C-alpha cells in the first residue's frame, strides 16, 4: 500500500523515489514484521491460554517434553498475520508472485489450523489423518503450480547450480516438481518443529538466504553476471522474504527455550510451503536442499527410521526420529541441540550462497 500511495508522489518531491527500491522496502518489511509479531504474540499467548489451545499430553514422547504440557500452540497465526499485513504495506501488489505467496500462506495455514484444532479438540495429538493432510497439501500445491505456470507465465525450464547452459524444458513435469518441492518443504519443516526454536531459527536463516536469491534472480544484470535464471518480477519476492524473516525472528523471541508458545502446524506447514514456493519462483529448487538442509536431514531421518523399522520388524537406526529426539535420548540438553542445529543451518546456507560464484 505504501508503495502505491507514496512512490507516485516522487513527481512532486524526489525523496519519494526511495519507495521504488526493493532494497529499501525489504529492509522496512523486516522491521515492520518483526515489530508486529513482537507486539501481537504476547496478547495472542493470553488468548490461547484463555481458549485452552495448549499442548496436551502425547504418547511416546521423550520425558523432557512432559514439562511442556500446557504451552500454547498455534503461534503461527500471529506470524502469518504479521507477514500478510507487512506485505500489504510494503510490497508492489501488482506483482503476481506476491499474490501466489499470499494464497500459499492462507492455503497451508488453513490445513495446519484444521490439524491443530483437531488435536486440541481430540487431545493426545490426534489431528487430521495423514491422508487428509497430504491430500489437501497436494491439492493446494497443484493450484499454486497452475497459478504460476498458467497465470504468471512462469518458465518451465529447469536450472541446475554450476551448470551454465544445461536448462532442460520440463513442460508438464514442472507441475509435479512444484508439488514435490512445496509439499516436501511443508512436511519437512513440520517434522523439524519439535524443539523450542528448532524450526524458527533455521527458517529465519532460510528466508534470509532466499531474500538475497530473489533479489538476484529479479535483477537482470546480476542474474546474467552470476549466470543464474533471470526471473522478471522475482525481485519483489525479496520483500515477502523480508516479512517472513522479520516475523520468524519476532516469533523466535517467544519461542526460544524455554518456549512460551509453539507455532503449531498452522505455522510449520505454511512457513515450510512458503519456503518451497519461494525456491520454485526464484528457480533455486536444488539449492533448497542445502539452504533447507536441516529440514531435509530431519525428514530423511524419519524416512530412514520408518523404512528400517518396517524392513527389520522393529529395529531402529536412531534412538528416535526425527533426529533431534535421537540427541535428546542421548542425553544432550535441548538448548545444546537447538543451537548446534542453528550452527549447522548457518553453515549450510553460507555454503549454498557460495556456490553462486562457482560457475
Ligand atoms: C510434528 N510435532 C511435535 C507443536 C509444533 C511419522 C512420524 C515421524 C510423524 C511425527 C509427527 O507426529 N510429527 C508432528 C512434530 C510437537 O510439536 C507440535 O507440532 C507443531 C509442529 N508440527 O508447533 O505445536 C511437539 O514438539 C515439541 N515442541 C517443542 N518446542 C517447539 O517449539 O518442544 C514443538 C515446538 C510439541 C512439543 O513437545 O508437543 C512432535 O514432536 O510431535 N512423529 C514424530 O515426530 C514422533 N516420532 C516417531 O514416532 N518416531 C518413530 C518412527 C518409527 C516414526 C521412531 O523413531 O521410533 C515424535 N513425536 C512425538 N513424540 N510426539 C516422537 C516423540
């Protein structure tokens, strides 16, 4: 809104020209979302406690989690509100990618809310069935794929890191790729969100990384110099990434150990899907495996554990999956696991960004 209201005034005073710059609006998107989440969450915590929308006892959980019973969940709601209000304030609302990301937030936030609400009403962690959740995720990501390819004119050429000129035309297969990336990222973040700040920290690192990648993908000269895909209009996604970064940091202020609030599936599913959708829009899907490497490792630990468990009739690779529970059962303290995972997340993100010049 601010962009549309104030930028046109540059005809009367050159100072308003500043609202044209994505860098300026991204910086203020970070600060606005941070401020909004910091002031919204405390009163939301009180609202959740009054509604009794809190963590209930769950079967088969490390003992250390018993002390968490009663912690309010669904903190993803004020996070999404902060993001969307910030985007409406600072983004160019004529940019189709902004609207596709707003729809992604609402679609996957809706799935997460349904799951969280069911868990609260039924107790003992019984939310939507895996089939219901997966079915809705595939449906909504298919809609996102259609909006991207059919409405936004998104190119279905696939780009690989390091390879300069090998950009195969995937055609209709890109729909499947988009669904895989969005649904995969959504579930990987959901699985990771099992310790205080364990999802919000790496999400902040990931959105910060994609803030830079979106700016570069949308900037013709930079994209050509780095030989990455030039995606006209992708630069505006930096503003959305800034809002996500600010809101996640504001949430982390209260979700840091010992957490006063959990984000809930309404947060983890939507933020994960947004990470996947942003990676698709800026054509850096493979780099997501590195930037979101922590989420990949956590999801892989579950896949390997379940597969091995079934193949061997009950044996386990890890003491418990996802991986963070394995370290809990090894006796690592929760803060130690969290901070070490953050450090790994930062290393992975820096490694990913360093590949941009290795061409
Ligand atoms: C998402 N949810 C947390 C909170 C958060 C197939 C199987 C791998 C599925 C998986 C599963 O159920 N995952 C659900 C993880 C839960 O967090 C809530 O859920 C939201 C995110 N989705 O926002 O609302 C608990 O995590 C703790 N927590 C914190 N701080 C936070 O900031 O301490 C969360 C956020 C919260 C709280 O205790 O209640 C969760 O862990 O359920 N299942 C699992 O992950 C289970 N693993 C498992 O069964 N492993 C098996 C194999 C055979 C699959 C094994 O390894 O033997 C774990 N889930 C539970 N307990 N509940 C095991 C331990």
